[in-house]
C-alpha cells in the first residue's frame, strides 16, 4: 500500500492508496475538494467540519439519485447532465436546507456554546 500526500481545501492529508489506484484516488480527492470549495465559496458555512459533512451529504445524494433514463438524442436535452446532478438545484435545495438545520442542531448539542 502506497502513501500519497493530497490537498483538500488547502489542507494536506496523507492517504493510503492501493497499488495502481493513484489516478482513481486523485480523481476522488479532486471531486471532494471541488465539493467542499463550492460550499465554502458560497459563504454560508465557515466551519471546516460542517463543510465536510455537507459535501459528504451532497456527494452521497448524487450517488443515490436514480440514473436518468437513456435517450436516443442526448444532445437534444434542454439541460446538461451536470446540472441535473447539481446539489444546489431547486429540487434538492429544500432537502439540503433541512439537512443543514439538523446538522446545526446536532452540532449545537455536541458542542454547546460556552
């Protein structure tokens, strides 16, 4: 098992990586970094742990979405596939807001204000 140093949202991490899987690991790191930076750059969430949880929820939500039905002419689609999976779309905004409220409540219980 190899050790690789990667950077996510400006912080370095040493990760174990199976042989011949470096490319896949770097793709995963880039995906997580992009998801976290998007949340951070939106400016509504500042704490790194909350950003990480929201990014994980967004990525899990994307993975659990049913695959779109194949079409004969994908170029005729009115919206690119990437937009259909965008966690900030209207369809998922209410769900994400609800998850954020639950996360706030859980973190308040876990880390009460002094």
